[in-house]
C-alpha cells in the first residue's frame, strides 16, 4: 500500500510540474513562443505627433474644455463638458452674463440662478424661479453650438494640428508635453499636446481669439435633461 501511494504521489508531482512548466522555467519557455505585444511609441517628429493627435481627436467621445473666446465687442468664458456627438453641460459667462447650461436632445436649457437673474435685472423673481430652467432661444443655442460645440472643438484642434515649427519639448502641469506653432495661425499661436502615444491636446491658444485648456478626454459623462418639474414654462 505504501509503495502504491509513493508511486501515485510521484505521478501527481510529474503532472503538476509539467502543467506549470516547473514554475519559472516553464513560464519563460511558454512566453518565448508567443508574439510579443509592442507598445505604441511616443511620437518624436512633428508629422507623427500631428497624425497621432488627429487620430485621437477624430476618435474622441468627449472632453472637458475651459477657457475664453473673444469676438469683436464680445467675450465668452466657458467651463464645459463637451460631447463630440453635439451635447454639452457646464457653465459659461457670456459678456457679463453667467449661465449654467445643459444642451441635450436638441434643446439648450439655461438654469435660473441668482447671478443669472441679477444680470437680467430680475433678482426679485428668484424666490419663484431660482433652481428652474428655461429653454434657450433656438437661434442663440445654435450660435453657441457652432462656436463651442463638439464639432467646433474638433475643427479647431484639427486646424491647429499641422506644425509650422517642429516639436518643442515642454512641461505642462507636471507632465511631459510637446508644443508647436500651427500653420496658418497668427504669430504667438500654439498647441500643446501630451508626450504620449495619443498626443492628447492639452492647451490651444490663438491670441485675440481663444485660449482653451482640455482634460478628461473620453471620460466626461453625457448630460441629462432637467426633470419636467424643473422646467419653467411661463412667459419669459
């Protein structure tokens, strides 16, 4: 009986060591028969960085953008989560008028806040209206989408994608990055992208027109329309 047990134990040990490849040695032999997965390299030329940035932007689902736009006689500050599908949510200051917006389902909702009502000279209506939403004028909503919506964001970044000056290594908020001057933009314009295989845009500047920063690529949640009970339907 004892002899059979010893033989059984020896056979079991043979099976186990064969299956595991004798621990580390077997793992090394198994690994050597597989095709290694090559890591995507970080671009080192302006052309490669531009191509990587184009691919990233064109495939993006969402991004958070913050900064300022300027037009003749007008200025807009934004702090928005933008969906490339055309929706957005966040805050903006249009000239001196602060607005919290939710743009979803083809409608742009503006929250009636104390600051918003005060900018309109309607502070006295806050007790009845604050916390509710009004649906923005269609023409105004369409104008904002053309200026700061997802398609506008993609067009801006793609337009700044081609480098006029080659890559300049830099540091942006503690991370390695590249900076270049884009073709066809005024002197002093620049684009900063991450020094990673994806070359995520981090900052875009066109003096006199806009200065924008970007983060949370592909991780901004889609906006949700306010509940019907929060939508003000009276005369405005």
